[in-house]
C-alpha cells in the first residue's frame, strides 16, 4: 500500500460522476478486468494506491456543482477492500457526499460496507443511495476459488438483506459467468432465487460469459492451471485470443435470466438498471436563484 496526492477524483459529467479512491485490489478475483495492461498500472496490482486527498478533492468538486446528481464508486477498484478497515477513506468521501446533498451508487463484493450502513441510510433518506453487490456463483466453495479474499456469496446475500431492512435499494451484478465453470442453469437459477428473496431492485448482466484482455488473460489462465487443470487448453481451443468469451450455454441462460426477472418485476436490462442507478429524484433537487430566474 502506498499513498499519493491525486490531481482529480471525479470523472463524468451531468447527473452522474464516478470516482475511485483506491487503485488496485486485494480481493484476488481470478477474472478481474482491472488487471489488464490497458489501465497502465505502474505498480503491482495488490500494492494499493491510496488517493489520500480524495475527500478534499471531492468536496471542492461538489461545492462547485450547481446541480445535484449521483456519485458512483467501485467500477475499477472495490471501495471496501481490506485497507478500508483502517483508512476509512471511502467513509470520508461518503460523508462529503452527504454534506453536499448528492446521491451515492456503490459497487462492492465486501461485507465491510455494513460498517457504513448508518451513513448509507442517511444518504438514502436525504438524497438517494443504491448499493450494488457482485454475485457470480451460488456455490461458496467455488466462490472461495474464483474470489478468494472476500466474503462468500452467502454472506453477500446477508448484506443485501441488511441493506433492504434499512430501506436502501440494492442491485446485483451477475457478472462474469465463466464458461465451463459457473455457467449452469442450476447456478444462475439459485442466484436469481436469492435475488428475489432479498428483494433486489435490479440485476445487471452483460451476457453470460466474460471478457479477457492482455494482463487479465495471463492471470486468469494461471488460475485455471492451478485450480482447474486442463481447462486452459479448452479455453484456447474454443476462444483463441478473443476478447469476448460467451458461454456455450448463453442462449438458455439469458432466456432464464430475462423470464425470471420479468416475472418478478426486477430491472434486468443495462439501460433500465443504469437509468435507475444514476437518476436522482427531482424532489431532492434544490433550485438555485439562477434556475428560478431571480
């Protein structure tokens, strides 16, 4: 872990901006796209870069915005990695979001998010907060292999339940689905059943498969050699050096996914989910004198 002073913290514009207060990750997920060489890491991926001035940068950025919106975090690096336990940088940024009346859209795999449930509840009460949790497999033994350094899927659904009890809307990222590993109807069905049980608002799915780029591919294949002997050869024979690796079962799995979500009024297309995620209700907008023509 090392500390840096970042030059900026927010990306995007309009009603939705994103931020990552950390760079790198210690969760060890074997498929992590953020390991890809295109992101130009200049340090080992597990040597977490901590943007120590993130709260100050965020406050300056939000203070200057005339229009409230949603602030997303977690797209590149999980905001609730192990280091957050001591540093609490994510919490400090959430306090800034609350102070300035913005909403928050948080993506994580970790139950450490519960240490901030009081703050998330306040943000949701005064603006809007949506928590998204990634779930790729119902089998906790398999989860410990493909996502080794973070809480298992059962615990993630417990987290979703706790958030739901506080009235905080939730979503699940059903991604990635790994060909020949977790791409079964049994796995997807059980995940969907749990999503229904805990009352998620939406499920984000970008097809049944995964993507591999340079850097990410090598790490993934090394994990296959370690945990699934012979499977790397099958991947190479099936997909070559492709970026998109759809499951052979994709058609059936997508049919199951969409029919189940529609039957239970769960948002299930990326457009639906992102529209909900990044829309701050009008009732939270505080018009300025300029907006009122005064």
